[in-house]
């Protein structure tokens, strides 16, 4: 573990001078059935990246068998949505048995190495258990956030041709009960690859069970053994697919493979959180996102850590819930998102004042840029001005944290993710692809060398992977983010430079939302942009043209319903403006930068509009929006 600045510098130097040697050295502490013969081969043109090639391993053997001497340590603490319900604690040996049982149930359903399993679950221990069970038998898991709609779920099932869906009879979230199994039933009307649905009892909600397709997990587990031998995986075999939004088309399945992901999730976890045995670590993310994969499940469990899984939401039953949980378990490392911080800050300090947070050693932030005000509040009220605040920048595609302070090693600086971890080689490029060598200039953030957990492909469509990440700037991985570097080499992430909106830390493609809006029969055309939002970071603003506009009709509700149905409530527009037209260039492209300005209430200096076919539309839209604000 990196413990000093000089060690960081030394490790960083080694990782750049001889990356293969650096990672080969680190990989020696893992349990390989067969040592890798070739540490790294790569090119960013095809792209084709292989780490620890022809090594054989199973990631779950590195969680359980490798750490057997500590099998009585607590692995997972599960804190339910309702604080009055009993929590659960699972030791490594108990977790191992449950993973094996689950793996045997999947096998009994005919799941084999390489088959895809969709996990559509609330934050219950079975979410982690089912992921690990897949990994145990070499099945590829694809977790879908349980807030996505039936249509989104069905698209993902169809894209990866999943054989099994794992779900629950319902999902508690704050004071709501969400009928997740009904969503699965709906999704399966348009998905034919699924042979079985494995349902876990959680809410005892009344649900339909389809004979021969739907099974209760609680029934099947009775007839299986609680040991399952690990499937031998090649380092480059698929571990999981996680769907994420981009600037065009449907969400794509980001592919991570066994060896590299294992190495880097443990490495980054240990260093960023400086986890010591006996500590209690809590990441508030949902396992449906990459943060949950790498920093609730894989990173912590590979490191033998005690990791909390929280089923609830930050403001239920009160906006003190996070602080109560930290107190209850004496949490040492706490990792959450800026949107949660801003929301909790907005309820007022009375909900946080009075807590001493003596156990906390490190606090972290992830998912979106953290503004200075939220940074300071978090640092003062929760970190008590003593805990390093690690602002961690990374992506679904990077698999693990890329740029972040290391507690007590690299100084924290508000709104800066600071320095790259060893092995990570960032570079800033201008729009023509030239390197920006000077400091304090904005550029496109790219990475020039592979790290172990870089995405390998987008499932079923390698061309798309190449086009999205490796074509904008030849020879580099393009992150889609803008950044700048200060005189100390520290990076500040400025947000997306493409048509992706980051709403409450969730990535949403504008094209996807437009598609969903356009499904509403009243809609002729729409354009969606992100605008600054106090709590969510960015909000979704939709400019919509309606066919045969009638007064008195509630078009907004109908549009929001369409988005909820096609994507899920997280993508619902915050602001909808009905407009007579959209600013378009002569070639028919929507000039989004104008809409972005209007949505941010910047009503002048629109820059060069000479290529617009209909420049008069700017004034029209502006006055419509001003009228709406003044209403
Ligand atoms: C944004 C989440 C600023 C960024 C782990 C990135 C951040 C996208 C930060 C990836 C941060 C993530 N500061 N921006 N610390 N962390 N982002 O794939 O725009 O859900 O490209 O992965 O979130 O989102 P994703």
C-alpha cells in the first residue's frame, strides 16, 4: 500500500517505465491456477488489449480461498431500508457458502460458463451473492439498476441474450415498494432468450409466477450443496457486462474481463481507501452501477474488507440516515456521491450537527464533479476537517478509480481529482488532437496507455467500442470528459464534452431521452440538453415540438410518462419547453450549444449563428422560456 509521497512517486515512475513489470509484481500476491505467460499485449487501433494473458484464475478463489485464514472476518453487513428491521452480517465463510449454493442453483437451471445472467435486484445481500455466484461458475453477469423500465431491461436482455434473470418479488426504497418482478414480466414479453427467472423473496408482494419459467430461490436452494468448485477462467474471459449510456444510440455493454479487473479493483481499493484489517467501509452506491461493482463487491471483498450494503435512501426515515448508519457501525471509510451530499446539505445542518464521526478516517466522492460548496460542507460537517476527502474520477469503462488523492499521501484540493494512480497515464488534447503541454488550459481528457481494468470491448459490437473510445483521437482512449491541469500536475475534471448528461451521478445520453420523448404520439421532434441543477448537478431540459398544439392539454406529463416507460424515472426531464421549432444548421443538425445557453438562462452572446437556417428561432425560444420563468 502506498504510504508516502516518495513511494507514490517511485511507484508511479516504475509503472510508466515498465508497466508490465510493475503489474506483474503486484499480481504475484494473487492466486493463479496457472501463472500468466504474457503480462501485456496491446494496441489502441483495433483496439486489442490483453493483460496477464493465458493466466488461469477464478476471482472468487481470490476472495475466498486465498483469504481462508481470515474466513471468520465479517464480509458484508447489510443495513435494510427500514432501520427497525434486523440487519444481517455475513462472515467470509458464510458468504462463501451462500455464493456456492447460489452457483449450484444457477447450474441446476442449466447456466454454463460464458452464459449471460441478468441481475435485476434491490440492494439485498443476494445482489452481491448472485454476482459472485456467476463468477464462480464462469457465467457473465450483467447487473441492471432496478430503477430501469421494462423496455430498458428488455433491451439489455436482448443485447446480451441472457439465459436467466435474477430478481425479487419487490423492492423497498424509502417509503415506497417497487414491483420489480412485474417489470421483469413485462420485459420478458419482448425477450425470448430467457429460460428461467429466479426470484428472491424480499417484500412478500403478490406476484405472478409463470410455470416452468419462474422459480423461488428459497425453494431451489433447499436441494443444492453449499460447495461448488470454481470454474477455471482465462485471464481474458469475460467477467461481466455493464450497460452504460453514450452520446449516440442505445446503451452499450461495457465488457470487463477476469484478470485485469481483479488486479486493478483490489489495487485501487486498497490505496484510495487505505483500508486496514478490522476497518468498516461503506460505499452508498447501488450495485447496478460500476461503483457498486468495484467498490462494494469486488475491490473490498478481494481485500478481505468489511463492506456495508445499504438498501435504503439518504433521506429515509430522516435526512440523518447516512449519519446514523456511520454511527451505528463506526464506519471508517465512507464513499458517496456529490448529489447525495448536496441533497443532504439542502435539508439544513440540524440533521448532521451533533454527530462526531470519530470513527471516520477517509471520506470519498464519485460520479460527477463536486462543486466547491458541497466539497467544503462535506469536508467540514462530515470529515470534521480531519479526514482526507478523496474526489475519485473514473468511469464504467475504466473499471476502477483513475485519478484521485491518496489519503495522507497526496493533498486534497477542492474540486480537483488531483493525481493519477500508478499505471494511469492521462494526457490532455486539444480538439485537433495536439497535446496540451501548458498548464491551466482546458482539454479533452485521454489516456495514452492501457491499465489492467480498461474495457476490452462493447458486447457484440467491437466496432462501436473502437468508434466511441479510440477513434476521436487516434492512438488514445478518449474519456468523453474535459479537464485541466494545474501547475502541480493536478487534474480538475470539468464534465462531459459530449452529448452525455450527468444527472445525480447517472449517465444519460441525450439521444436516448430524445428517442423516448419522440415515442409520445403528440411529439414531432425534440432536443435534450443538460443544464446546471442545484442538487442533481445537471438537470435534463427538453425542447419539444408538438403536433397540432392544443391549449389546456398537459403535454409535459405525457412526455414524462413516455420517458419513464422507455428508460426509467431517472431520465425524466426536469424542464420541458414546448417550442415551434429548433435551431438547425443548413445541413439539418440541431445547434445544441444555443439550447444549452438558453436552458442555463444565458440569453445573449450566442456566438456565430451564421450557419443557422432559422436564426429567428433563437429569439422565439428565448422569449418563450422567459415567459415560463416569469409565470
Ligand atoms: C463523471 C462512475 C468529475 C465523468 C464512476 C465520467 C466525475 C462519468 C467524477 C462516468 C469525478 C465520475 N469528478 N466527474 N470525481 N467521477 N465523473 O460511468 O463525467 O457512471 O465520465 O462511472 O462520471 O460515469 P460512470
